[in-house]
């Protein structure tokens, strides 16, 4: 019997195909400019979350108290003007993600993945070389300290050593003890991220969010943040003894969001139970919630120019 | 240098086919259940944080924030009349496949058979069937959950000895032939021409709890100005203790 064999040419072709197309021994390439998609986080990415809209965020009593003490005037303080947002903000902020890798020139291995900065957001370096996280007492930077590893085609990023910063733009905060685990998955030209954020000081449960970006070579993005120089923006703040804030129970805007949407204050001011489906029943049975007759603010942000609607808090159709 | 047939069959074709064949190695192709790189079965609960007022509660009439709605879609949304839907027996219009994963629901996921993954919701008591392999749509009238064709997208390994290492991968689902309905409870419409592509990824959080991340693309030439791309997440639950079947409602 003649034993059938495959020729060197056929075998080489198969091996060639294997080598050029196989993901088996490769890492997924995440590099590129990824534009943030405006399909969710509607008001948060548009006009910004209303004061005291803490819905769906697992804050504890301390987190709520700090959020209600917030005055946006604090951002005018010279010492706050150059304060960056937290790396957590990448998951909801309107920023593009500018991702690139640094490679060891000898081994060819990727040493780090980098997520670019913005004018108010620091660069995040995700170390891939197995280095340990530093001591808990080490310096906390605006980008935190991040390490990454692959689980299949998912890049898992663990971030510690973040500075205190804002959890949401309306004044909710996270402490410098917060930690974050992010899961990045690429599907073609889409990049999806699940963010798992823990804070023993201001959260009662993990804060879990998902986000998506689309590859866009024209996305507006930076790799590093430009230098920031604080200036006096307000005469009132020339008196440095003034620290803009509201004392407990004195925030005049604390009930506005609840009034806008007919919500009980317990819903508007968040907490872990507001994340789960059973909270709907509580709204219906305990609070007898009825939606407003019609939308009067932040109703729409479609890019279709033929659509005229209320796009902000002005109650004006445009 | 020559390769025997046995060598090619055992060592080269499986690797090459893993990269090049969309449904895996043609010969002796395992069922979708056997080939599953991850296990989505069990009970899951959605976590509603972004767009809370559009997802957790019935939004006000005329609230289409974050939806790339067209003028035609806006006209329909502005004419939303839940009483009319109730009178016509259309209380489930906001529970169709394009809306379902964004709703405040729990999921119960099981294998209906070796090539069909069943996704049930307690919110609206809906059932999605995700068909793998060479499934052919039966035809007939469009349904709220439409026709869903699913496939595993296998992840690459991270070195030799992959047979011993955990498997990874995603679930891709394409859904068409959906009965026209609402993307949101307040009448924001989708048409019969909507096409939905989903990617489901499963991760374990630092406490070892499963989390499903759903990335959803909606294309609707009639009511969406551009492709609407959103994400949702679900947390694994240990049992059915909080499973609470609730019928469709046109208002709440």
C-alpha cells in the first residue's frame, strides 16, 4: 500500500496560515484611538449629572453625605483647578481612549499598555511585566498603579494607589483606599470594558459599570496631559478662608433631581438597593411612583439634525 | 521534509481550523454545549447604574436621551399611548429582544438542547432562544424575541499545553425578524428591520462572582440615525431565590 503523504509545499502553506492568522500564542492588539460612544451615560456625558442624582450607585451614608456637601465652586479653588479626574472616570467620561504599548527592545515582549491622558485626566500605565504593586504606604498618583494580565483575550487590569477623586461629576467621591479591576475585551472595531470599583470608605458594594469604544483614527485624544497653571477665577475666592461646600442638611439643590422626575428622595440619593430590579417594586408599591407627564429637560442628544428636542436643562427645543 | 496524514490531522488541521473555520473543525464538530468555552448557565441579575431614569423606571414621554433617534422615530415616540397598546393587547412592546437586556430583569439561562441556549427573563416573562450551528429560521410571523443565531468566538491560548488550561471565549448573537416594538417603555420605537448584534463576555470579579458583559449593536434604518451601541452587565446569583416572574406591562 502506498502511504499518502502531504508535500512540503502543502505543509508549509498550512503552517504559514497558522503562523500569520493564529491568535493561539499571540496577545490581542489593543492599540489605537478608540472613540467613546455616546449611546449610554446620556446626561452624565452631556450636561453632566444633576446635583444629588446618585441613582444606581452603591454609596454608603458617608458617601452620600460627602456628595451632598459638594459645591461646584470648589473647582475654582486654586488648589483644585489642576486636580485630575480619577482613572475610574475612563469608564464613563466622554474621553477617547488612546492606547499604545511599550515593548522591551531585547525580548520583544510588551512591558506595558498605556491609556492616554486628557486635559484633566492623567495617563495610566498598565505594567505587564509582573512587577508587584508597591506598599500601601507608597505614593498615590492620579493615574494610580496598574498591572495587567491576560485571561484568554481579556486584559485584566488591577489598579491601586489612586488619589482621592470624584466618583461622579456631581460631587460623589472615592477615597484613596479605592481599588479597581477592569476587564477589556476587543470585538473587531469595538472595545468593551467592565469596571469593578471598590471603596471601603464611601461604597457599601462594588460599583460595576460597562462601557464601549469604537476604533476611530480621528478621535480627539492626547497621550499626555498639558501643563496646568492655576489662576484666580473668582474674586470671592481671593479670600482663601472660604472653602466652597454645604453643611449637612443645607444643600439648597439636594431635592431638585427628585422633584424633576417625581422620584422619592430615597431613590434619587442612591445606595446599593437602587441598582437592583426589586427596587422597582418598592417605587411602585411603597412610593406609588408616577412618571412626569412629559420630558422637560435633557430629553434627547441625537445627531439627526431634523430632530428638534430639549437637549439640555433649558427647557428649550432646538 | 514530509508530513504524514496522521501528523497533519492531529497537529496542524485542528490549529489551523481553530483560526480559519468559523464553526470549528468540520469533522466531528462537537455540539455548542460541548464546545462552550464559558458557562453562562444559571441565574443572573442586571445592575442598573447608567441611564437609571430611562431603564429602571418608565421614563417621561419624550425622553429619548442617548438614543440616536430619527425624526420618524421621534414622531412615534411623541405619540406614545399606553392605553392604546393595552387595548390592542400589545403590553409586551417594550420587552422585545432589542430592549430586553437593558431592562430591570433577572436572567435564567439554561441549555434547551445541545445547540440551543435558552435565556428567560422574569421581567415580562420573555424567552430568548439562541440557536447555534446550522439552525434555520422556521418562518412565520415575526416575534418579540425574533430569530437569534449564535456562535462561540474562541479566544487564543497563552502558550503550549492549552488543552490543560482554562478555555476562554465570547458569545456572538445576531438577531433579526423581530416584531416592531419599543426600545424604552415610553414608546421609543424600533422597526421590523432592526438588526441586533451582541457580544457576551463572561468574567470572574475579584470575589469570584461571575459577571456577564453584554455589548449590543442596534441597526435600524428607519428609527435610528446611526448604529446604537450600548453595554449592560449582569451579576451571577447563587439560586432562584429572587426570581420574580412579572407579566408585561405597558405602563410600568
